[in-house]
């Protein structure tokens, strides 16, 4: 993993910027967890991020707060994201999120299950 991505992996929230077909950027705060050389994100299968990644796999990552506000002077990191809906990758994401976020992730995951399961996919981010 590059030093820039490794530094982002330590952040609690990261703004993931994806791009519309028009090229307009859309930033969203996400939890992100490292796993080997990859950064992993989970999101809803029907989310805008997934739709935008279908035509433009390039993303920009910046440290941020829960509202997506990027601190002054933060340098964004450009990477590539791939949508992966395989069970093996979902298991990787769950394990990585549990390691990083602990009880917070477990509570969120339990809430999703109680609402009838999760229709989520994984985003695998690489330099």
C-alpha cells in the first residue's frame, strides 16, 4: 500500500469522491478499512457511488470529519475503486471493519441485519 493510502487508512472518516458521467465530483464521507494492499468500503448496492463507479472508476480520497468536511491543506489521493459483490470480499470487508471500528461497526451491522439484511457491495480501492 502506498504511504498516502496507508495514512488515509488510519482516519476514522474519509471523503470518497466519485464522478458523475458529466465529470462533476460527488464527495461522501465513508468508513474505510485497510486489508493487505487494499482499502475497503461497504456501501448499498443501489447507492450513487456504485452507479458513478460503473462509468468512472477513478476516485479521490481525503481525510474528513463525519460530515465530509476536509481539513484545510489536506492533499487528496487519487486511486481506483472496483465494485465487488462477491461473498468473499464482503467477508474481507466485515473482518477489516470489525478490526478497525470494533463495537461501532458491530452495532451498525446488527442494525442492518435487524432491518432485514443488507443489500450491500464492497468497494476495493487501489492506487
